[in-house]
C-alpha cells in the first residue's frame, strides 16, 4: 500500500480507491466478505457500506449518522478502506455479517 490519502482524527486511514479495490478482489477470491469503509465528506463520520463485495464508484449517500440523525450527503470517496470478514470461521463470519447488516447508521451503496 502507498501512503494513505486521509488520516482521520480517530486514527483510521483511507487509501487510494484503486489500491483498496485490488486488495478487495484478492480477498474476495479467497472467499472473504469485504465491506467498504469511507469517511463522509460532510460530517466526517466513518461509514461502513452495507453492500458486501462491491465498491460504488458513483459514491455513497450517508443516510443516517451514528446518533440517529439524518446526514444525506453524497460522498464520492477518493480514499477508502475495508472491513474484511475472513472465511476461516463460518460461525464467526455469520455473526459479524449479521452485526454489520443489522447496524444502524450505515451508509448505503447505490
Ligand atoms: Zn455524513
């Protein structure tokens, strides 16, 4: 990986989209489930896409913030990161998947 394109106040980092997408492809081929993480341009919140194994080049609308209030901003990220669910433990994989998909305040892909 090259240098991060963004370092957030919470210490999380975003890398160039093409690099992260290449890494995602590699992980998906290994059987992992991967979710894109990005940073909302308006409110600065860290958002995890709820669409597995895909990156929306047209951007993400941050519908609801972590505190339940609406955001509604469309971010076309120049840098992203990823949340990977490894394929090695199917039970843990399922638990994590449910936790992610059931969580409020997720950004929505396309
Ligand atoms: Zn936002």
